[in-house]
């Protein structure tokens, strides 16, 4: 690593010293001024020295991140082609862009900011020491982690939401004529997330909906150790109808600046997506631990060194007579010294030293403010005196929220004209218009990406994923993007959202696995995510309001799982019509359960479809003289531990009734919470099988049922 660093640095100095002045005329500068080009050289050189310092800090065991931007410094010209107010979602090799953008704001110091991230210092102004990311609230740079291409759906969503916010009069921190910049690597361009996001951008623009996004593919020809065919990016994206294509040599500052300016102008004028392929090189390998000589030929590495973009810019400046070699080397050395001096200071900065400090941005909560927001009423909102089914209550509540708050958007597959597969959004588009209630294309990654972008633009989005099983191919948009934004920005950026998902099993005569999925584990282990599962209409109304309030007040990411089999349920026992309920207007606090009965013999802990099954089981047990109480968890994250322990201790016996799978299901967490909380009574659990759910009557063989609950309860009561 050290030899590579010294070689690149010394190679630059030697080559610059050999450049002859006066070889390029003013025409070669394409009308750009000398001062502007010198500024870009300084940004490029700063990015280079930050890479070298990161490698040095790593060798000294004082730094923890060494993926660099060397060879990609031409992206500084992309920053110059855009406005500081244009939102940017950057590739992890876009260091030149970050430096150039931040230098436009006098209060920012990109050298210090980047190095604070490298050494994981608490003083890092974006992540607070949690990760080295390119991000800055003042500079409009939304921090991204290194999950491959996961930020592209968010970029598309933000481009869509900018125009929507302007048309709906929603206050946004981004100007309405902004261009969203999204950069990524050539290897990432092959990822399904990138392909889907770019397709969504084209699909949206094709329908006449503004989509001002500039995709910048920083193509260095290699993904870690796997080469990208030289013509692949152009072949894949250069001939897409509806996608304006630009190409620039990222090692030629003038070409990059000219082309990037043209691309940004085109997007800003036409409000349509464009794709800029920026041909770069990768110097210093993939990261500090990478020995690229193990998989690249010496001639390939040497050819990349010959195209060094920082050296190329120096040659342009010297050849045009803008600066001498000595002047540029003096600037280069001055930057090097500033970086070295700053590194020597920042590595001593305090690091995060406790779990509490690390997780602080994950789940902020202001219960009083959430309550106040949740119980607000709209201009035409009436008290919910009518008893409603679960589906009707959700529909009614969505209508109230849309009526009350102009920043609410409801969208997803079939939610608009059709009103949802189960009629849950019926009539909402007709009442509130297609700008606020709308259909999306069939791509869950893009549905969630739209929500991620809309949250940044000032909305509180309520996207729908049609079925729980359909979420899994898009789960990284929740795990890698939604849940991490506040974490990696120390709360400076938020993406409030409430994701509605029809899920769980027990549909009659329909479905099979993809329409009866009960896999909640993938959601429960996402830090900071709120997971709500209402079983009754009154709870659904109140909990949906709470989720929206938590999203608005604290920027929380909430998932609202709606049990399909309970959507239109009216009977607990045949013909009794007791399951519908009227909305009481009462507030349901995050992490608070609901109890039924006060029996002293057994506590049944359950949720979702387990609630009516447990109530029927309790009725049968009561007929045999057993007093049973039931606790509906309602919230699966955060679990209502206080209520759980109180109800468990009231009887000393707990049966966990879990409709999800035995392995990885909710019951494991409930049992653990009881033990961690010091409960010393008897515990048993009854669950569905570790199986996918088959079609037809076979489903009953693997799903939890009422008889299994009664049997398990009887055994526990007999002990």
C-alpha cells in the first residue's frame, strides 16, 4: 500500500516537472476561465491527497476506511456543472465532486470533514463517527452507504417528488427546478436495483411525468477484480429510448466539464432523465487491502497511471499558460501539507464509546408530540361512530389523513383506479386526485424508492406493497436505505414513511405462498424500524395515525402489516357480527399492547390472526373452568415489553400464540423478552410450521389453528 501511494505521488511530481508550457491555446479550453480550471485542479488534488492520507492513517492504525477516489477526480467537473442546491447522491469514489461542492460554501471544510469520517470521529459532521460517507446537509449531499446501487431508486423518487411538491404547494428544501445527481460505478450499473431504477425513470418520463435525474456512471472498467467490457455501458444504456446519453473522458477536465454542463442543462431544461458515462480509471486498487497486481497485468495498471486525471489537468493548465509547473506543484504541496496537518489533528478526536451513543439516531421518539399529531382532526373529519371492518377502517383513516394533511401521498400497485386488490384504497384517487393517490409500475424497489425520495422532498409517503411476499426482493430499500439514513447522517437527513403491506395467511380459497406469506423476521431485525400489526378496526385506525405521526415527528420508518384474512371479517363466532368496531379517537402509543379479559390462570400472548383464534380458544377454555386473559401485542417492533411482563406475571403461565414460523418467528422474541425481564413462570409456545404455505386445503396442515391453541393451553394449565 505504501509503495503504491509513494509511486502515484512521485509519478505526478516527476511528470508535472517535465511538462512544457505553451503547448495548448485558448481554443483548447472551450471557453472556460483559468481561475475556474485552477479551482477544479485544487479540488482534484485535494481529493487525491485525502486518499493518500487515508491510506497512511490505515497503515498507522489510526484510520478505518481506504476506498478512494484516485482516478475518478474528474467528477469534480460534474460538481462544477451543477448548482450547489441540486441534491446529490454520490458514488463512494466521488471524492472530487464532494470536495468541489463543499468548497462553494465558505462554512465547510471538506478536508477536515472527510478525514473525520476516515478516523470515525464523533465530530464527523455527517455520520457522527458511524461510517465514512460522502454527505453534507449544507451542501445538499445525501449520504450513501456502499450497498450496491441501492441509492438509485431513492434518486428517482426524489426527482419525481420535486415536481410533485412544487405542484401541490408542499414546502421542500430543494428548489423546484433542481436536477438530482446520482453517481455510481460501472459494476453497479449491472445490479438489478440500478436497472430497475433507470427503467422506472424512463417509464415515468414516458408518461409525461417530470423526471429530472442525471445518472452518472463512473466507468473505470473494473468491479473490484472483475473487468467490465469497454463497450458494455454504452451498449446497455447508450441506445435506450427515453434516456438521453452523454459520454465524456473523465480523465480530460475540459471534456468532462463541457459534457457534464451540457447534460445538466439538458435535464434541467427538459425535466427528463439523462445518463452520463464518465470514463475513468482506478488508481491505488479497490481499497487499502487490495493488491491488484494479483489479478491485473502490469501493463493494465501502467496504462491507467498514464491517464491520471490530476496529471491530465496539470498538463492542460501548464500547456495553456494558466500556471507554471512550479506554481502547480506549490499548490499541490500546499494542499498536501494542509491534509497532513489536519490528519494529525483529527485522528486524536474522540470516537463513539458506548452503544447508546451509536444507536441514538436509530429510534428517536417524542411521545407527546406524536400523540398531539396523531389526534389532530381534519377539516371535514367526523367522529367514527359507525362500526367498520378492518379494511373499511384503514380506508376511512387514509381518507382522513389525506384530507387533513396535504403532505400525504398514497401510492403503489393498483391502489389508484382499482382501489387496491382488496378495496382498501377504494375511492381515494377519485376524491383526492391522481397527484396524491396514484398507481406505480410493478417494481417494489421503485415503489419504496419513490417513498424514500418523497420523504426527502417534504412528503409523508404511504406506499403500499401489494403482498408481504413481494417485499423480499426489495427489502434492501428498507434495510440498506430507509433505516440507515438517519443513522449515517446522525439524524440530519430523514426519510419518514409508512409502508402498508397486505400480509399473513388464512385467506380462504386464494393464494398459496405468494399471497399468504408469514415471514416477518426480515422486518423485525431492522434496527429502528417500527412494525405494526393491527387485528381490529379500531386499533388499525389509531395505529395508522400513530405511525404517520411518528414518521412526521421523528422521521420514523414504519411498516404497517394488514392481516388479509381479517380485512372483511365480521364474525368472531359464527353470525355474531362483533369483530367490526368504531374508531374511538383514542391514541395508541408506540409499543403498547391491548388486553382482553382478566383471567387468573393463563395469559395468551398473540397478534394478528392469532387474536380472534385465541379469543375463541379462550371461550372454549372458559367453558372448562379456566380463566384466560389475552394480550394482543399490536406492535412487533418495538415489542410492548412492559405490558407483556405485567400480563405474564398476572397469571404466572404464558402461552405464546404465533402464526408465523417456529424458527425465526415472533414467538422467539417474546419468550426471550420474558426471560430477559425476569419472568419465572411457565412459558410455552405454539406456532405455524417451518414451511412455505401451500395452495388449497394443504395450507391447514402447516398453519397454526384454534385446536392447536386449545391443546397447548390445556397442557400448560395441567402442569
